[in-house]
């Protein structure tokens, strides 16, 4: 029986990192020692027993250094792999957990490949005692190869849990169960006997989206204004002065900016900046109240601020019409 063919792209992060001692579980980054994709597969060779794994090297960096240039290159690389390997069952991308959710959601909005793309990472370095790098790699490949994974958009697989790219977020600095979907929970589990799914994402996702980054060289500037008592609009005005085309208000729950920030955001809208209201709570829909409507501020649905920022940036590559952008937030 032929094994499924799965590509593994390594971008760096904790899953690629090596410390000098098995108990060096936190400050391993000071060694700046990261493995490329082929080295990771060689370190955990059991993965080759379940799939024909094609290691693909990429920029080997901490995920805090990843932004549009890397996302664009990853999207183009995925398309290239799909063209070169018509029999490819899926792609796994190893990534640092700090910005894993942003990369996953961005790719979920722009990829044009027909098979599953699964994002993985680890909370402990590959050299660490009880590292989760090995099992996350193995399960990531299993999920990518599973026919049941098709049609669910970009997936995130850590701690045996399969999450939807749109909804998952990192919730703990060090714990293994850090990635959670606050409102709805996991899509399924990578158990020892099988890949078990229980639900599908409802919102539109790759490959059937209206966003195309192939010709883009940059994203419009979109900033996040975080709500706190006493915020006086200084950050909002600074963002506008810096050339922001959009601003996401990470407001108090259930979606309210501090009064002085609201005044500054209202003025920003008058100056042509698109403003979207989100919540720093990280859970629950934003209701477009009369106050937001009067200010010209759009509702960010249930996206957390960092994901609302990405959707707004991509939306602004297509249009600045508030009604169209509101449609996109209701669609994706």
C-alpha cells in the first residue's frame, strides 16, 4: 500500500529549536540554534512510517519576525508544491507559536490549493524533556493526509487537538493546551486510532476566497488600539499620523472603546480611515450599536483583534467601501 505524500515546510520556531540541556525549556532561544525541515524530520523519523514526507526548507526564524513577506512567500510556495506534486495529500507548516494563529488565518484567507494545509508548532524545544515537537509533527502529517481534513480550510494541530484557523488563539505562555477556540471548541482530535472530526467551520475559507496576494508587495497599514481605563486617544492619533489605512479597536467587552479613544476613532473615520470594533475579551460577537453606527465604525464579528486586523488589511486591498468591508466580516 502506497503511503500518502505530504510536504513539510519548516519556518523555524520552538518546534525547530535546540537547547543545550533537556531541562532548558524556556531560554533555549539564546542559542539561536534552529533546525531546517529535513533536520526536523530526521530527528523524528517515525513520521516517515506513516507518509512519504517531503521536507521543504524556508526562512528559519522566530515567528515574531514573520509578516507579509513570509506569508506571501508561503502562499506562493504552497501553490508551487501543488503544481509540482499533483498527488500531494496535504502540506504541514512548522511555525513558532507566538504568531501561529495569525499565519494560519492569513493563509486561510488567501491560499488557492485544493488539499489540507495544517499548521503545527510546539511549546517545548525539540531538545527538551517531554518535547511535544515529535507528536505534533506526527499528528500534523496524519491530519494533512486524512481525506476527512479536506474542505475545512487551514487547520491548526497541537496537543492532539484540531482547530479551525479562523477561531483558534494562543491562551497560555507555557502550557501544552495553549491553543483554544473560545466560543466553539476544537473541530476534532488526532487520536492514536484515527483522526476524529466533529464539526466543520461555517465561514468561507481557502481555496474559495476573493483575496489574491500573488501580485501584492505589501499590506495596507492597519493598527490596533487597545482599550484601557484612561486611554486618551493618543495612540489612535499616532496611528493616523503614521499613515494607517485601518484601525481595529480592541475595546472593552462587549465592544466599547474608551470615550476619548472613541472621539479619536470617530475623527479618524472622517479622515478616511476604516475603523473596526473588536473586543479585548477574545470571545463573543460585536453588536453594531447605534453609537458605533453614528461614528461610522464597523463591527468585527467574533474575530479577536489580531485576526480582525488581518481581515481588514486584506479587505482594504480590494475596497474602502464600508458596506463591502462589512460584508467581508460577515463572510470570513
